[in-house]
């Protein structure tokens, strides 16, 4: 317990320094933000009756009040931690997880689905070990300070009490269950762990955001195909390639620049290799990956991605050469 | 104090039922803002069954309505007939059976909770919760077959508990369970596990119970076998993929209390199925329910089987298919409340916050939903149908463009008849038609082009609250 509290305070400070500016949940509780939200909902409700009716003042005072809204937000934030889909299968359940505004990419599952009943069973077998509940309530505090999209970063301290609960559940279950059932359960667990790691190692794009993958693959292509007699332009359209790609390049390359380009608007430079999204070569639209670039550009290759990093700019990086 | 408690315990349920009815009935035609195509189809088919004994496809006294080739169970339409006979065909009469079913559900939850816990406080609290909870209010204000089926299902469960599978009440219980299967597809899947749970607990004569159930279900089974097309809905929704994840999503607190459902017509904006404050009491109730498994095993097992219909369909978190689960959750939450021992001052604070949430729900339901979510409810179809009805006598042909909104059913419901042509409108091609009324959006009937044509005798724009164009009616001489 002491250890958790000891970790807790620097954790909150560290996370706040890192994410406080953009992802702070506390900011949404500022009186000015609450007042704005309340006046917005009052405005919409007034418009809905074509400005003909307004609730009596005492009712409005009760319905649209800042402390009530703040409390509802805090309880919702706490409850939103208990998100079985987000914790066990964010990619498969994207249809519902997206309502929380979390991308399935870059957010790996934290538990296997079969661990959920074990954790619940552990709760019921807690008995006198009540300190685990307290431990959980303390370890969830950092999660309450930030938006839910940082779940993996802000809720990692809860792993200790949750795994303890699961361990209690498993040990109690082993005492009561026959060996054949245990062996079957173990087999299911092994198969699912194998399945997870197979995906993790062989299909990184299925769970990763496309950007980091593309940063690396662009660098790999340059390293492999570099010709000092040509110029190279790498797009900055989908992220800081000028920072990330040199990391993978390992050394300085001559004639290499990082900039966003639009080859529909500007004339391609001579003797230049362009590495960019399809939408920088042709007009952005859907299904860009099935069409060809304009005649002046010769396509040397494509780096295939799984998602569009920029809306309607295509999934793939095109490598086009202008003579 | 004792006297007050006595009065509450004796008359409380009456007050709760009155509150439940008011919350379900008030501004019924205004929120949700218009009938959607399913409600319209149920209402119009009820009207046809009343006047001709046949559905819109000419089928005599059907058990399923072919409707949009989705073969809806016809029970809701049959139940709606007396309301239409008494009050005419309109939005209120189509939704009224759901309002009454929703109010009866509150009563059934009271009775069920009492039978399960033999505790009046749990029973009354369960009914109070069910009378105000977002899921219960929303589903009772829309013509959902699922809501009517829930009432039948809970009635069935109640009579089975009451009878302990002995005596006449058993047959009444089985009859209601079977009736729920006639009313909504999801109940077809859970009634058998439900009956098995009762057999397991009360160890009654299996042969008698199963035979009775099969007799009640025989007409339904035979009808479906003779009309295999009635399985269309199963074909279009069935999917057995990630069953465990789907199953657990109905136990996921964030879905129940915060996030709600992605289904556009199954939620009140900004609310989950339950109030967020209920989470704590639900968790406490569930904890005690499992800790006292031997006493509460019936409720526990009913909860376990309730999500089954939703597990084998492609939607994620689809409340209409698990309404029995939500009803049981209301009981669990009430049970949780009775297990909490805190100071009266805290209870006052909690009750105050709860009241705040209820008022907010009412504001969202009555103001926000009809305005901001009108698109989900095919707002504008009624207005368009009424305008077409007014104008159609002046034209020999009416062409209506809309690809997905099933406009024909709105035309029939609002009295425009069935003589329209439904297809895309191409102004450049259609501008030369004679004595024709064209109905379409701005993209198909661009104002500048339309106005420059000397052949027109009518341009009428139907607009929404914000002045956005819904449909344009253009009359050609």
C-alpha cells in the first residue's frame, strides 16, 4: 500500500507534465467550461421549442447547474474505467469503443476476455483481504485526472490489485475444480495467449497506429535505395517525419528534405524522388490506392499501410520519381 | 414515522405507476419527434388489420408482417388495433400500447422483486427505479415490439415464480412466455433457457412443462415452417463472431451507465441505459446477489441467460434484444440500495443528485432529443406526406425520390394513398414530364434550374426548425 502511494504522487506529476496540457480531465471541470456546456444545452433546448417556451427559473436553476454537472462528470469518469471491451478487445469492439473517442490503434488489449470472470470470482473470494479494495481505489486516482484515451498510461497502477484479485480467483477455483477442467482452462489460456502474440509479432499494423510504422518503412526504403545523384523529398503531411525518420536512417543523407507537397498544384522538381501519401500526388478522395499517378511521375514503389493517416489521402506511401 | 412508512408501503406502488405513466405518456407524439419507418409500418398494418383483416401485402390475419421484407412479428399491431379503433390512426395511438406495456412492466418488476426477495423495500425501490430509468422510459415511448415482449416475458416469469411450477399459474406463466416469443424475435431465444432454469430450481414435471410450452408455441413454429421467409430477420442479423466479447458487453458498466449504445434510435442522448449514480448500487447489489447465491440463484441465472439473444447478432450492445436483463438489473440495483448503510444526510445528498439526473433526462428527452436527433427519426416524412396529400389532386403523377427511407409507408400512414412512383429524380430528364409532382432534395431539384423552367406551376420547400431544406415539391403543368 505504502509503495503504491509512494509511486502515485510522482506518477501524477509526471503524467501531468506530459499530458496535462492536452488531455487533462480536470480542465473539463473548470467553472468556465462547465458554464459554457450548460449555456450550450440551454440554448439547444430553447431552440428546440422554436424559442416559444422556457422552463421556469427555479427549474432551470436545478436542471442546469454546475455542481451537478461536475459531479456527473466525475462519476462518469470513474465508471468509464470499468470498460470490458476497451480492456479486453478494443479492436474487435471498435463499433462501441469509438463512443468513448478511443482509437483501437495504439491501444492494445490489457486483459484476455477469460480473465474477466476470474477477476470477478476473485472479488467474491476476497473476504478479509479488504486492503485490495483500498489499493484499487488508490491506484485508480491517476486515471481520474486525465482523459480516458490515456487509459493504458494512467491506469497501470491498477494492475497490482486487479492481478491480485485474479490470482485469488484462480487459486480458489483450483481448490474447487477437478483436474480435467483445470487442464481444459489452461489449454484455452495457452491458445489465446499464443493467438495474441502471433498477431502482435506478425501483424503489427492491426494494432499499431500507421504513423510509426510509416516513419520506419520510409527510412528503410531510403537506406536500401539511396542514390546520391538524386534528390529526395519526404512528406510531413501525417506527422513529424523530419524528427522520426532520421532516427531510423541512422546517419545524415545528402539531398534529403522533409516537406509536405501537392503535385497537382506544383510542378515536380527534376531528378527528385517523392515519398508521400497518395493524396499528395493525385486529388484526395476515397479508394486512392487503386488509381495511378499522373504521367510525369514514375512510381518506383509503394509502402503499404492499413489505415489512412490523413482522411482521403490513401493508406499507402507512394514513392514517385520525377525525371 | 411508522405511519408514513405504512402508507408508502401500501400506496407507494400506485404513486409509482402514476409517475411511470406520466413520464411515458407526456408529449408522446413530440418526443421522439416523429414515427420511424418501423413504427409507421406497425401502425398502418394495425389499421389495415382493423379495417380489412389483412396486412399491407394482403395476407389474412398474419403472425408476421412482411412489411419491408423483414417480417416483423405482428403481435404489436394486433395489440394496437383497439387504440386505433377508439382514437384513430396517429402517432399517439401507435405508441400508446408501448406506454401501457412500459407502465405494466414497472408493476411486474415490483411484483417480481417482491417474489424474489420477499422484501417490500426492494420491491418498491425496484419499481421506482424502473419508472424513471432511461432505458425504461425510452423504450416505453416508442412502438418497440421488444417493449411489449418484455411485459409478456416478465409476466411469464412472475407467474412461474408464483406457482413454483405447480397449479394453474404455471400454465398462465408459460402462456405469457410463449406470447413474448410471438411478440419479438429475441424472446424466442431466451424462453427455453428460462424454462430450463425454472425446471432446474423447482424440479417439477419436465414432461408437463415442456409439452405445454410446445403446445403454446406450435402455431408459431408451424407458421414459420410453412412460411420460411419469416426467418428473413434471423438471416439478416445472425452472426456468431466474438460471442464472449459480445456477451460480456452486457455486463460492462461503462455501456450500462455511461456510454450507452451506438444504435441511433435506442438511447436518450447523453445517457446510458441507467443513471450513472446507479453503478455503485448495482455493483453492491450484484456482489450480494452472488455472495448469497443459494438464496438468489433464480435471479442470478435469469441474468446469465438474458444476453443470449444479443450474442448471436452482429450489433454491439443492442438494448432492444436484452430488455429482460435491464429489468433484472433494476431489481439488482434496488437490492444494492437496501444493502448500503450510510448516514441519512448522505442519502439526502444522493437522492438530490438522482433527482438532478432525472430532471436532466427529462430535459434531454423532451427538448434535446426531438431537436438534435430528429434525423434518426425520419423527421420530415410526415410533413412531406401531408403536403403530397394536399397537392396530389392537382397532378396525375407523383414521383418521390428517396432511396432508403421507405417513403411509401409514410404516404399510406398519412393518407396519401399508394399511387406514387418511388425512384431517383433527374431534373434534366424529368423536367419535360406533364402534370407531375416531383419530390426530392435540393441536389435533385436545384432551385435555380427549377425556377427558370416555364413549365412549372408549383415550387414548395419543406424546411425543418433551423430552416434547412428537407424536401422540395415541384409541380409540372
